[in-house]
C-alpha cells in the first residue's frame, strides 16, 4: 500500500527556490531535475519511505534522502513517516552546503 506524500510549506518554499535556481540554467535542465524529483517523491518515498535511514544530523524520527544535482549541488529531502496514517511528511528540501547548525525542524 502506498503512502501519501505531504509537503510542508517550508519545504515547498525551498523547492520553489530550487525551481528558480534550476530555471536560471535552462528550462530543459529544470524540467529534467523536476522529473527526477517527482520520481523520488511519487515513487521512492510513496512506495518505500522506510528504506532510508535516519538523518545523520538529527537522528530519529527524521529520515533523509540525498537529491544530487550535478557534481556539487545536493539537497537533503528531510521527512518523517507516519506508518499508521500511511503518510510521508516532507519537512525540508535543504541545501547540503548550508551550515548544519542552521537546520531547524
């Protein structure tokens, strides 16, 4: 049974910022990146969110999957899983180059 993926408003703002960043390169690049991101959200996290371990910076209950964009740019998709409610809550789409101390959940 699939999980419902819910994106928090802060994570959505961060995804929107990423969209502006990706679009500044080209529409084709942005389209490719969002197809990849959509696959992660709608397939990987919706079908098997417990496959990824707890987030190294926080531990439980937060989990994370790394979304790579090219060689240098990476984002952590930080989320929690409500197994009873069959829901994945995306909390952050956090640029991994930021200082770890800046992360607020």
